C-alpha cells in the first residue's frame, strides 16, 4: 500500500486495517510533530477544517525550548494555536506502525493565511518563484546514517559513550561486511518502499556502521516530504529492532553523515532546460547561470543547509566533505558536483549533512539558482583537481557563528525570503549557539580536569 485517498482511508478503516491518522507538521529541524486522530474524526472534520496545534512547534529548538526572538513569539501569544491543514497527496499507511496512516500538513493562521516561516511554506515560496519563470524543480536526497548495536535508551543512559557500531570496519560498497546490520537496514528498505518511497540504491559507507539509502527523485516538495518521513520511520524501525541509528553530521572523528541533494529544473511543461546538445559541454546557458548562482550564494545561504554547531564539524579539512566554494564535473571534492547528461543533467549539492532540514536546503538551492538565472551570472571554469587540497579555493563558512552573520546581513536573503524568515531562522541559530556555549564538553574535561 502506498499513497491513500480519503475514500481509500475510509474503506481501510471500515475493514479494520487502519484505526488512526497522524497529522504532522515538519518543524524547524525537519522533524515531524503532530497528534494521532481517530479516522472518523479526521475524515469528518479535520480533513476539511484542519486541526489546531500550538504555535511553538515552529518556534523551538531541539529541546523544544522557545522564547522571544522568533517571528512567532509563543509566550507573547499565550501559547495559542495555528491550524494544521492536511495535504491530501501526502496521506499514506505506515508499514512500521500497523493500523496507522500519516498525513503531512501546512501550518496556517486561523484566518487562513500561511505561516510564512514554516519550512514547507519557505520551500513553496521559492517553487512559486520558479513557476513564474515557467520552471519546476526535481530533487532527490541521499541520506547516510550510522547504526549502533544498542537501544536508544541505553545510548542515552551511557551519554553516547562507548557505543558499538553495527559493523567493525569500512564497508564502503562492501558486499560481505554488512551481515550484522542487514536485518535492520533490509527492513528499513522494504518498509519504505511499501510506504511509497521508490528506492534506487542502498549500500554500506565508509564509517563503521554507516549505510546509505537513495530513493527515486521526484518533484521537489514531494521529495522533501518523503525525506522527513524516511528519517522519522527509520528511527522508529531501529527502535523496534533494538538498535539505534543517527543522522547527525559528525558523530566522532570518523566519516560524517551527508545529505547530498540532486537538483534539476524542467519547464512546467516537462521540457528539458538544463541540456543543450549544440553547446560545447552539453549544457544550456540557463544551467550555467543556475550553477553560478549556487557558488555566488553559498556563503549567505549556508545556514539553511548547515543549521547546527555539529554541521560544521563535518565541513572541515580531512573530512571528505566540502570546504571550499567551487564546482566540478563528476568531482566529489567540490561542493557543487555536476553529473549526468541530456535530460539527466543536474547538480549534486554536497554541503548539507544528515541534520539538514530538506525544505530549507532545497529552498536555498532554488533561490541561489534563480539569483544566477535572473542576474545572468557567468560560470567560472570547473575545478578539475582536488578542491579539498587547494588553498586558492574560497572557503565555506567554517562555523555556525559565521554562517549566522552571513545570513543576517545578506541583502539577497532578505529580498528572496523576507525579513520574517531571515529573523526567525537567525533566532534558531542563536538558540543553538547559546545552548552550545553554556555546555561543558567531554573534550574540555579531558583537556583541563587534571592538567589545567
């Protein structure tokens, strides 16, 4: 069973196969927040009128802490509700949660106006700008994660120390070293496909216990919807199997977890717009402007792709993740890797990590591409060598503090996203930094407990 219509949901409920519907909204971190509803209540009322949920869900940090500084001030408004309006196209049964369906929702104010800072709305605004140019975006995300041979509760109680990885060594492309994690990753693969996420590839990765599953590309919003469903479902399946997995960009000094985003544009009529068989390199002028926009906007929009302190631990020299601002053809040392040809010509954006909110990351890429197209930015020559080892390549922001400064002072961000969105996500970054700056880390204790 994949996607459901409301009529099919009613039939499944009458047959006793589905009893509840989760109405969920993606929050600032790309997590799903929501409530379980009975099927009759959902179909008879919520599907038409929406469902109330507290406004702080879109104005809180990882710990669900809120406060002033966000565009939504939950305290000032008395922790009132906005309305979650279900998006029917996202309704589907959850194989890992028998008897349950899930539908994603857009947040709107009681008067019907969209909540402009909601991640789905941020992406929708950029896709609407694309449509004004007669264009639409197709995207695919590649998520990596680490599997550990422990439960989430045990990992928590051990403060994530001494965890045993699901495999014992580098299993990148390995066909024999995955036996220890195959039962859980097989279940993740199969149940995601049953939930309507068509899989393309799956394989082991470099860090012990690391795995990657790639799903088929789709219209950009649909891809992001599937992305958040996958992360939520994979963690639930892991918990049911007595193991734990993490998407955090940098768990330790080993290989980090990336979220490479493949992105291409088509005409709203489906026409190919990135390829030009008559050009020297097979790409269109529009494509070259689009790539040039990615490079021009990376420093200012990095916050939407790397939103946390830990994000920048991955984007460091020696981590096999981007450190500079350049592009190349089939060059994995560049943040913008151009791959494919003809109708499949696309960019692979390699900056986002496993913590990226897909709606915000894709919105940033679309906005950057439009900036290049609208200003006809020239594209420099591709990088053909190791960009990670080239000191002449301009650097990406090296820390969240720098990304925040670039975002807050960006005229481009204010113009294309609006002051409310800029301020809201700046506050999210400040909340993250404030939490980190008051924490005492294990590194500090090891370094200073005895010797300082």
